[in-house]
C-alpha cells in the first residue's frame, strides 16, 4: 500500500533574483548614464545643457555643435585656443597613432608571445615578470626622460614619438594576453601543418595565426584603446595640430575663462565613435572560440 | 611506398630515456602496430618516424635513404593525430586538400582527389562544414581523409580511435583495416589497445619502457609471447599467472605451487633455476562441478556473464584465477569447482627474469 503525500505548492518570492536584477540595473545605469549624458548634451544648446534641473532629453535638439567642427561660429572659435578647429585634425592624428600602435604592437608581441608560449628557455619567467614590472611605474615618473629622449631625437610633435611611447605601454600587456592565448592553441595543429608540408613561416601564416585570430584581435583592440585614450604623454609630446590627439584637444574646451560643454560633448562623442566601431566590428571575433572543434571536444 | 627502418634509435628527454636502442624494420605496405602501456615510448617512436621529434641517437631510413635530419615537412609521410588536429578555421574540403595545396598540386586535381578521399570515407556531404560542426566520428574520418589524400610513402596513425565510443571504434577499426588494403601503403599504427593491435596488424611490436619486447605476427604474439609482460598485455582478460617451481613427480615434469600441481605434458623443460611462473589464458582454463582427474578443487569467487560466455574467477589456494567458460554456468558464489588447464596451451616463464621458457605451440 502506498500513500501519496501532497506537498502544498507555495509561491516563493525570488528574492535572490530580484536583488541580482536590481544590482545589475544599477550597475548598468552607472556605466551607461555618463555616456548617455554626453551624447544628449552634444545635441543641446549651451543654455539647456547647464540649466538646473537638467534636461535629460534635449528640449531644442540641434546639430550646431557638430557643424561647428566644419564651420565654427566666431563664438565657438574663441574657446580653448582654437580647439574646435583642431578637433578634425586631432581625430585624424588619433586614428593614425592608435592604428600604427596597434599594428606595431601586434607584430612585436606576436613573435615574443610565440616564443614564450612554445619555447622553454632559461629566464623566461623572469623576463615575463620584468615586462609587467615596467607597467608598475607610473607614467608621470617617466615622462621627463621620455620628453628629453624625444627632444634629443628630434621627435617632439611627431606621430613617431607617440607611437613609440604607446608601444612601450601596451607591449607588456599584449605579450601577456597573447602568450596565454597562444598556449591554448593546440600544438598538434602546428605539427599537423608541418606534416602537411608547411615550413615554419607557412605554418604560422596559414594555420597558427588564423586560429589565434581572436587573441590577436583582442591584443590589437587593447593596444588601439591604450593609444586612443592616452592623455598625458600626448599633452607633453605634442604641441600643434600636426600631432595633437583627440584627448588633448577635447580637454582644451575647458579653459580658465570659459567652458563650452556642448561642443566638448560633441568632440567626446566623435572621440568615442572609432573605438566603439572597432569593438562592434570585432565583437564576434573577440568572443569566438575558434579552437572549438579542432581537437577532441 | 616505403620501407621504414629504425636503427639503434634512442630518445631522451632531459636525461630520461623514453626510447632505448630501438631496431625495427617495417616492410613496404605492411601494417605494423606499436602497442604498449602509456609512457612506453610508442608515440615518441612514431613522432620520430614522422620527423616531429629528433632521435637522440640512431638513424631512420625510408627505402634505404637516411631521413633522420629531415624535418616533418620534408619527409614523405602522412599522419593522423590522436586529437585529430583538424584546422578549425578551414572547411573539411580545405582540411583534406591543404597538404596538396602546399605541394602546389593544380586546383582541379586537388578538388578531384579530395572528392575521391571523401567518397572513400563517406563524408562527401560534409565537405563544406567546419570541424566544430562535426561529430567525433566524422572528425576522425576527416583526419583520415587528410592523410589518405596524400600519396605518402608511410601513413602514421597515433591512437586514432581512442576518442571514439566503443561501437564506433569497432566500426572504424574495420574501416582502417580495409583502407590499408585499398591504398596499399605502409601503415604504422600506435595504440594502447591490444584488441586494435591484434585485429588490424600484419605485425605487432609490443613496447615497454622504451624497449621492444617482441615484434611478431598477432598469432605468434598471442601463442608464443616472448616474456611475461607480452603475455599479460596481449589478451583480454589477461593471462593468469601462478608462481611456483618445476619438479619431477613420479618421473613426470610437474609444476607445483602450494596445493596446485599441474603436469606439464610435452613441455619438458629443464631450466637452471626451477623457480618458474605458469601462465594460462582464461579460455584455456576449464571448470567442472564434479571431480575430474588432474583438476584442482577451488571455490567460485565471482562469475561475470559476458554474453556468449562467462568469466569466472576461482580461488585456489589463495590465488585468483580467471576462466572463460561457455554458458550456461550455474555454480553460485563459494561453490566448489574443479579447475583444469589445457595442457597443450600452457606458458612457462623464468621467475628470475620473466622471459618465456618454452612458448607452447597450438597443436
């Protein structure tokens, strides 16, 4: 004989979930709101932007802040030592410097990381730690030697000065990123390529690097962002529109006498577009587990 | 097509010798299997033949030409890896045709040969897929396809079935054996699975601690194992061993161990040291519920039905022996049973060094 025990169904409030979702929303707002505010402000008139209480949605939306970069009004020109004039140039400079840094970094880091991931040699661990140690030194501490070095070589106010500086910042981290990624690429893939009649270079080009592509993209994006966002070195090492980058120029909108928040916001939005596009473009590559399926799953 | 010859091959990794003075000739078009437990040096040997490892000492010859110093891409070999090592970013078609592309074979010929290989392996409809979209068995076929599309002198297979489930393994075993017949090339196969070795090979080289213990046909390995290791490694369930000594009882050569006494019949051997190990395969053990002359009494320890027959473990005088007997077997645990050995199929090994004393031949 068996008896059926009925368990009363009771609705339980999923507190854990609720707390989790609330925290997630708060955190998302914390991240997104400043960005939203800068976008919203870039479409406002200066008067609306600084009104209290603030207008979260532009009441009189305008494009004049953006058009100012092409044909600045006289009032706009007065602010920040021709910052508005320099913005398009600085965007171009930033793009060139960041892209070059990313490429140079990738080229150097790929060789270094491959060696660290595949070869056993004395002192490899010490060397790796040493690379990281260079990143422990605050930028401000080394900016004077950098400045003097660049001046000696006649590189002040050139792209090369920035590219070389940024490469030294990004390289240790990119080597670390790639080293770990390369280690996850099965060695058998290279061996299979060797058996399939590939020499070392061909193995790298046709098999290893395509498989390691997500890691390479992550490293390149990291180097690009490092160069794109850097402010202090650009401020010290550049002085004219020939090499000034967007963070330096954007900062010029705020002066001792006046600050044009809306134009500054528009410059900020423009500055965000390239890295954002880059992240979206490579998003799939970044998260793709390319190695899945190559070896036993 | 190639004859592969290894002469005095030794490989050490940081002072540890994993392959020791190995001499072996693999005939052209032969299917040779290197078999042994993990870490016995079989994969390392294969990798040296392939050119992925360089031998510390010794020479490797393909058709009499030394190749020891040639890298893998300069040797005329194709290899199937245990992990398959398919290129994840390439389609099946590109995976199979990659080596041909590297050899600058015209595109049309590549396409034709890839199709032919795919047809042989029955993977034509998978050609445009990426490896991650394939099942284990399909990946395994692609890995095979990548090898057979090549007109290589030797095909090296490193445990290619170890990642497949049991059913598929049996299927692919037969297919690889058939493939060997079809492509008529030298196959060197590495496995730790003695069933694969027994079923597929022309010859088997049993390895242990970097040394070949015996290299012979599957039949000979099974019937005349060179030593106790080979005897125990080849065969499932493994051979029973009983340590004892030889004695003459009433003028008859007899093996004795405690209460166990077994006439050796025609195996009249007289080693210097009477301490020996008797080996009997489970299928050569017979059981009887009633006393039989020459049979030893024992107790049923456990019985495991295998389908067509039953694996019975019997305890005799503290020793556990396995017997493979036909169904039905009705005796329960701890029942008394009488155990006899097939006198024509006994194996004797020296207790001192485990070498075979007199490998019996099937009569």
